[in-house]
């Protein structure tokens, strides 16, 4: 019998073993970090079970902001942590980042289920596929444009920018709705919704728009001014009367009647992140001149918010003017906010929609509760995660 010499794994073999655990490691770590942050964030909300719905929604808001932020924050935090602890194996950031995104998303399921107990895992997966399919596609296109952008201005710069704009406006001009239909999250409106839309259209003297019925656990309604379409969730129809649905329909139809100048302004406002895709060639050619890019983004964002706020107030006024009985629209708004557990007073005055409390007053109804306090911006754990990412980035900068 010949002797068999046992040798330790080669360096390349060791690296292969490490790499084989990177993707599941990022996925599991992201899942646990998201679950921990969300569980801690819900403590004050759980303790307020007997409080008025506005107080519970106020306490829930920072946890929801943290949960949403962590879907993007945790992957970056894990990637930077990996570069600090093991820079020699910190490659494949795209695959690891996607694994972390999906892990953080899965880690948010217990959070969503606790807020909406009727949400099964199958329905949550169905809803997440639709919502995050759109969100991730937008971010992937943005990151891809930055990664593909050359260091010098030229034809390739135009091709990359043109490709980004083509995808961006394709979403604006119907691709987003087609995607929701493709994943069967949006379907043609049922008979009840079509009847209500037809009645409101006749009342305001407009052509009935194409209307879709979408799934999901929340009570929502959207208008797509570019394509002239509307979308209502099944949950909204379940909790609202025909009169309440009609007032919400009047609100959304007001967005469809916006002027061409307003529509052009909305298109411009949707491009707030577009200047940032040029950050590589601008830094390469103008050094510190890159500061103009975030300034442009900030300027466009402020314009988009100002325009949206004006149009929301206009749509609220239209809905109030077209209600058959006084107070119907205000009660419908309150019902939606209460169902979705959204604060009656926003975190600040810079949100797209005005405060629910003020919207109800403007619609002619005084709420039967005092004006709630503003919610906090983020949970303590969320702030700790942001701080942790800042520390990791600082370490990498010092290392050079």
C-alpha cells in the first residue's frame, strides 16, 4: 500500500472556499441586520397598542424609514466592512450587493407582517416582487450608468447618458405599468371601479381614463399623468364606500388634467439624479468642480417637490369640490392614512403631500383629536447603522 501524503489546501483552494461562502454570508448577515433593526424599531409602537391611531402611526414612522433605508444601507455597509476586514477577498461587489439587498428585504418580512397581520408570506413575496422590481431596476440603471461612464467626455458619454434616459422615460411612458401587469400585480379594473370612474368622469366632463386594479396590502391610488392612467388597490376598494372612492378618483383625475407645462415640469423633476451619472468624467476633467452635480440634483429635487406640492393641493381642492356630501373626501383621506398607518402630521413641511391634519381642515372637516406631534426621522439602531457606515468609509479613506 503506497503512502498518501496529505497536504494543506493551496492558497488558491483556500480562496475558493472563502469565496464560496461570500454570497450566502452577505445574504444571511443582511437578513439578520435588517431583522434586528426592525425588531428594535417596533418596541415603542408595540407598547402604544392602546393609544390613538395617530400616535401609533407617529411612533411607527421612524421604524418604517429605517426599514426602507436599510434595504440600500445594509448592502453598502457590509461591502465596506468586508473591504476593511478582508480587502483581498472584497471583490464581486455587484453579486454580493444583490445578495445583501435580497437578504435585507427578506429580513423585513417579519416587520411587514407585524404591521399588517393579514399579510401572508406568499402575498408579501408577490408585493415585494412588484415594488422592488421597479425600485431595484431604477437603482441598477443609475449605478450602471455611473460604472459605464468613461473618464473623458465623448461619444461613449452620449451613448451611456442616452441609454439611461431611454430607460428612465420608458418607465415614465408606460413601462412601469406594463411591468406591474407582467408580474400580475395590476389587472384591469373591476365592474365597480369602472362604474365609479365613469360617473366621476361624466361629472367633471372628462373622458374615462384607463384604470387598473392592483394588489398589495395597503390602500393606495395613483395617477400616471404621462400616460393618462390611474391605479387603485383592492384594499382601498374594500375599506371605502363608493362615495369615498369617487372623491379619491376625482383627486387622481385632477392630476390627469394637468397642463402640458406642468407635465414637462414633472419630467424635469424626475431627472433629479441624472446629473450624478456624470460624476466620473467631471471629477477627471474638473476636479473639485464635481460639486456642481449634487447642487444640480438638489435644485431639481426642490423644484420637483414644489411642483408636486402645488399639484397635490390643486387635486385636493378638486376632490373637495366634486364630493356629493360635505366631509366625504376628508373621511376618505383619514381612512386611508389610518389603514396604512401613516402619520397625520409629516416629519417636516417638505413632503410631497401636505399634512393629513391640514388636508382634512382644507376639505371642511375638523379632526376630533388634537394636532399630533411630528414623528422622529429614524430609529436609534438606524442612526447607529448610518454612523457605522461613516466609520467604515473613514477607515478606508485613511488607508488610502
